C-alpha cells in the first residue's frame, strides 16, 4: 500500500509513522508530520526526529514553495508542545523564518 494512502486511511502504527519521518520524500514527510500533529502523538522518539528535521533549512530541503522541511517540523512541534519559546530550534531562527513557520502552521488543517 502507498505510504500516503496508508496515512490518509489511518492504517499505520506509531512505529511506522516514526519510520516515515526518516523518509527523504517531502510529500511523505508532509503527510507524516501533519498526521502526527493532528493525532497529537508526543513521544521522545518523534520529538527527536522532529528536532533533526527542524535543521533541514537548505535549498534542497524544500517542501513546497518557500516552505522548507524545517518549517513544518517546527510547526508540528509547536502543535504538539504548544509553546514556541520552549522549542529550542524555534529560538535559533530569524524573524523571517519564524514568520514562515507561523504561516505554514496556520495553513495546515490540524
């Protein structure tokens, strides 16, 4: 079964979702992170993987348009842990990048 379809049909385990966070495909990462945010899956493993993804800010880390994988990873962490100031990765980005994170956060139907 296609990974995206499996996520959309809610037929994947939390362990599978964790493994999908290691995928290089930005579409798989998008669906995985938004699903994790919607379901509120807060585990240490997921937090660790989101922290790693939050460092993906290079041009090759494009998600869609101006958004990067890191923007969605940070937005997902905000959705799960709620306080931006508690997210270390958020503290280390500039104001433009913070605005991008907020835009992607607001565009997702959590």
